[in-house]
C-alpha cells in the first residue's frame, strides 16, 4: 500500500498549534514563508491569505480554503492528523 505524503506547516498561535497544508492549493506557493496573527500567506507567490485556525480563505486569488489538520502534543511530540 502506498501512502501519500503532504508537507504541513505547523504554527503556534498563542496557546494553540495550527497546521495547514504548506503548499497552496492554487499553484503551490509555500505558506511557511508568511505568517502573522491568525493568518498565513503564500507571500512570495500570489499572497493569498488563509485563516490559521481552519484554513478558510481570507483573501485570494486562491478560491478555496487550504486543508487544515487537527493537532495535539503527545509525549512531547506534535501529532497531526486529517480532520474527520
Ligand atoms: S499559489 Fe496561492 S494563490 Fe496562487
């Protein structure tokens, strides 16, 4: 069985750990290059902006939300999984 892999950007916002797919669904811009209070942006490419908490689209040109993941800390390690 082959498993798919995804690059994930993990960001600590206040006390919360947020995780979004690192490559923008529009054209692959890296989200790890631009974050602020509650948002992430693929600044070097198109500067679309997404809500860190849930990946919802704040500003395009992207037209869809960014995949986001559930996170938790277990035995000192960050665990990330797809939302159900
Ligand atoms: S790469 Fe993100 S909007 Fe184009």
